C-alpha cells in the first residue's frame, strides 16, 4: 500500500502521473468515478486476503475457521461450539499443533498430563537412570564435565545445594527428581512391573495447591519448633512453582510444587537478600521511574538512570529492590535518625505503574517495617506521601501508618510549585497484619 493514502481510491490515483490526474480534474472527474467503482471491489478483495492470511494461524483465524483447522490436524474430539458464551476452541487446536510438533518426546507427555489433570507434572525417562558402563568412544558427560550416569554417588564432594542425595527420598518429590543411576529392575515380563527399564517412561503429577503469602507470622508448634501455617498446622514450606508457558523442557524442581529442602530454602533466602541488598540493573528502575504515574512523585530530571544510581549511593540511605514474578518491579529505601533521644526510621517506596493496585507496595512497606522493628530495634517509622496522592496514603494506612499532620509546602513538584505532604508514622504495636 502507498503510505499516506488509506483510501483505496486515493491509493490508485496516486499511482497515476500527475498530469493525468490534473487533466481528469479539469474534464469532470470521469476517471476518478471509474476508479471509485473499482476501488470498492479492491477494498473487498484486500479484506478477503487479510482474512485468508489470518486464517493460517489458530491464534488469529475467525471462529468459523477453527473446526476446519481441527479437521486438518485430525482432532477427533473438538469441544462443542460455545463461542456465543465468549469461549473459543482455538486454544484447544493451538495446543494440538504444539503436541504434534513435539510428538513422541517426554516434554509432550508431560504437557498432556498437565493439561488433562490441571496439575503440574514431570516425565521421567527411566532408561536415562540406568547404571551403565561408558564406552570409551562414546563418553557422555554433563555440562560440568562429570559422567552423566555415575554408578555410585560421590559422598566426598557435594554441590552447594546438597546435591542429589536430598532429592532421592520419595517424600521429596515422589521420586520424580531422583537423579541417581539405578540397576535395571528385572521382574516377570508379563507383570509389566518395575520402573527402571529401557522402555519405561514415568509421568508424575503433583496435586498440591500452593498459595503465596506475603507475610506469615510464626507460631510455636506442638512438640517444639515453629509453624507458619495461618492455622498453626505443621505443614512443609513450598516455593511458588514457575509457570511453564511452552513445551520446551522437562519440569525441574523450580517448576513443581514440592516441599522446600533446607538447602534450597537457604539458597532462596540468600538470593532474595542479595537482590534486596543491591539493585544490579539501575536501568530497570529508571524505566519504572519514567512512567508518568511514578515520575510525578519521584522526578529525577532528564537522566533518570543517573538519578537512580544517586539514590542507591546516597549516604545514610539504603535502597532495596522489590521483586515480583522473578523481576525487579520497584524499590524501597530507608534511612535512620540515630540520635538516641529521637531515634526512628523513615522509608519511601515506588512500584511499577503497571502493577499499581495489587498490594505490592503495601506488602513491601509492611515487610520492611517488620525488618526495621525486629532487626534494627526501631519503635517508630515515618513516611511522608504527598497530600494529593490518595493511593499512596491508602496503601500506607493498610500497613498500619497513621496521619500525624500536614507539612505545608514541604516539597517542590515537577511544575516548580511547592506542595503539601502528609506526615504519617507507625509505632511497632500499630503494625497491621
């Protein structure tokens, strides 16, 4: 299409020499009238071609094309048409395409189990776990240079996360994550029993429902120890499993709702603290600060990356990253007045505008306040949002902050005028759950 001429008539006329268009205008526009009649059919033809192109793909085709694509794929059990209720069958057909592309692979078997049950699943090829002698001309090694199927487990040098030994017990993940080589199970052929054999494939499903909570106060459990279940039950801790959006790899420990091993819990805590201690990518925070909803309150001039780095390096202030879904979505910072007679801490926070209204800011504020009270011994925390920022005030109120008073013309805005701020504070006993 010729740029700048969205109308079909004008696009066709633009292909003609200028003197022809001028002569037609002078003679009454007979050529234009003819082209207008042809352009109407051209518009219909273009729309039909666009629809035909969209019909090549299950994601973009019209709803009436879905059964034809299903027929081409040999889908024998296409659900009934309920498009009037706003439910499309295109996802069913698109999944079939993904299955056919990976037909015969363990990843496809794993995904079928996941789709059929609605539970996370893991497929295990048991022949890969058979202890076997390595041929000198065909040495198979892991990426770190070790044999892929050692007949015995090394007890001398274990990886930092505890190695495979913690994954062997059935209680860890039903045995689905056991990486240790086994000898072949030789039983009667007719029984079909035994896991570890050349032709065996196992599919494990995990029906446990994992719910993520922002803060779980520990309570003393019966028989000693502590429980973090809201009802005080002695239940294992879980990490939210990662969402698998494609059929590209077999599920690993991070993709399954399995109880946290002590070393994995320690590793996750260390990673979270490392991420909170230092933001490795100030550019991501600069992009968040550039959103009008955030820039209005935090400003930073034209070079936001430099402003973020200045905040991170500010003496007497400590900045922490806010993570959600595996990425940095904001930052929270705090500073302290260490004079004994006036000792308290002050905090400030910002979150990606796309995630406003989800409680992430409230949860981050509540978590930091608990840390300042428990680890640093602060009895009073302050925060001072702008008076005309009701969303922030509501968020801090949910965390337990109370208004103290208005600080008149305490901060200059991006427009150069002075604005009022609301001083809010929180005492340790005011912290809301």
